[in-house]
C-alpha cells in the first residue's frame, strides 16, 4: 500500500498535468491560428483527465479537483482528515502549472482562465449542472473515493470532454475550482472567479443524493483502506 504522503504528491502532479495540458491547449490554440480548434481543446482536457486517472487513480483516487474531493466527502466516501491536504495539493499543482505557463507564454493575457461569455446567472447555473453531471458519473464508476479501474478513466475523461465541448464556449466548462484558480491568480483575471469556486462545489454536492436515489445504498459505500486516517 502507498503512504499517505504519496496521495498528496499524486494529487499535485495530476492537477498540475490537468492545468498545464488543458490550459496549455487553450494557449496554443490562441497563439497558433486555432490549430487545435474547440474540439481539440476539449479533447485535451478529457484525455489528460483520463491519463491521470490511469496513472494515479490507484494512489490517490485521481480527484484532481477540490469539488470532487468535497463531493466524495459529502457522499460519505472520504475521511474528513483528507480534505484539506487534498485541496492544498490540488491548488498547489494548479498554481505551479499556471506559473510555468506564464513563464512559457508570457505574451498570453489570461493563460486559459475560465471567462464567461454569458450572463453571471447563466454561468453559475451551467457550471452547477456540468459539475453535477460530472460528479454523478464519478460516483457511479468509482470505488469509494478512488477513480480507478478499466473503464473509470474513459467514463470520466469522456464526460469532461463532452461537457467541455458544450460548455466551453459559454463558461469555459471549468467544473473545477483548482483549474480556474491557478490561471486566474497568475493572470489577474479574477473578476468572476467566485463563480468557478462555488458553482462546482454546489453541483457536485447535489450528485450524492441523486446517486443514492438511483443506485440505492450501494452508491455510497466507503472505500476501506488500512492506510486511511481514522476518524
């Protein structure tokens, strides 16, 4: 079994990869005449999530997202003692990725920050719905709080990709406070950051009761791990 500290390292690396690849794809698309296109950028986000689930899902669960961590806790699958270390690790990975993107692409204005093109209310509602759907899928394909297994990466990565396809032009399809916070802090684009901090948490909090209603008690069985901190 892996030491507890390995989980935090895995979450930092996984979230770093998500922001570096996903936001890097946005920057490359902006700088090189739409070389990737909206579909290409969306696929980059989905593919990096899938790759990280298969890489570190067996270590940390590959949350890569503070709202997912909170969602697992609210579903009764995650020990509360893991929440703050997971969140710190995820935010740290996202900020480091954004700093490297700033160093690599100093001419880019927002570093792929999530900036809405629709009203504040519509942005909030869309982010809540996208986050709810993502967490609903995660709860149904994971064991405890661990996103791992043959199909978990495909299911979750595919969900991120199709939600980015539909939501990207309107809200940026964040669904992830860390993904939004890193580029926003480094670029200074913080005007609507509060939406991307609060809406994903709310959407993912709503997924746990829906999972219970559809799957029954089997939806939220806790993951038993001898290295899990005890309450």
